[in-house]
């Protein structure tokens, strides 16, 4: 396998300044709908980069569960490594890698906690297994064997099988409030189209083309 010989020709589409929405959330809505209508696996998957007080970055894939003018929402164990790092440093980055469409969206911003009522409204819509899983896994902690998780799964399943599964106190949501968003469209000869939305003090957005 020669990775340096691998080539993809980006020739699906173009991105012009006159075609962009003035609001980046409206532009994101257009692109995420197109991604959902395509054959992309989990189009709401996004890479989340965090760094704690030590400045060492960590990245993982999480799922976008909602967005509006306030920002981009995901849910997780509040005792996980990502949550601990966010508590030390609220600055994060997101990346939506829609490579099948020759597109990416990068987001930089700060994180805030989602209200408990909002997290609960989402939690009750999760499948039973996912609700149980939230109770079972001590996310990011070392476990000596998978069998321990499976034993805990059986225990929690028996405990809640007769009624509604309550939301754990250590589970909740985060909202990434963007400072800037970049929309990237692959073009021929690596002359990609890149447009950066930057939030201004009055709440409006400045749009600039970036060199590829």
C-alpha cells in the first residue's frame, strides 16, 4: 500500500460567496440536510477536540444531537475525560468530515452546559439499551474486563425493567457556542473553496474567503 500515491479528484461542486447564507447556521442546515440525504454513514458524526489545563489535545467522534442559533449540542457522561477537560478549558473544536461530498465544516468555540430539563427531554427519547448503557459505563475509566460491564448491564437492566429509566445525575449535554465556522468545499487541483464565518461583537457574522 502506497499512501503517497492515493489521490481523490474533488470535482463534485463549487462554493461561491454569492451562494452563501448570511447566517452560518442557515448554511450549516443546508449542508447537513444534503449530508443526511446522501449515503453518508452517520452524517451527524463530528470529531470533537478538547484540551485540559495541561494543554494536551484529545480528539474523539461524538454525535450531534441538535443545533440552532445557540450552537451545537452533544450528550455524554459528565465524568468522562472530555467532560473533565471541558471543565478545565471550555475552548473546543468540532469537525464534520463529509468526505463523500468533498465537504468539511470546522467549528471553533466555547462550551456551555445544556440545562438539565433539555438533557432530560432528549434522554427519554433514547432507546432502552442506550439509557441502560448510560448507567453502566464509568466512561474513560480503566476496566479490567468486559465481563464486568456485562454483569453491570444485567444488574441495571433488572433494576429498571419494570419502569422508566431515570436519567443519571452524571449524564448530560454540552453546547458548543461557535466563535467561527469554516465551510470547506473540495475543488480540482487542490484549489479548494474555503469560507470563514467570524462572529462580530454585535452578533453579526463576517464572511471571508481563505486560501486553500
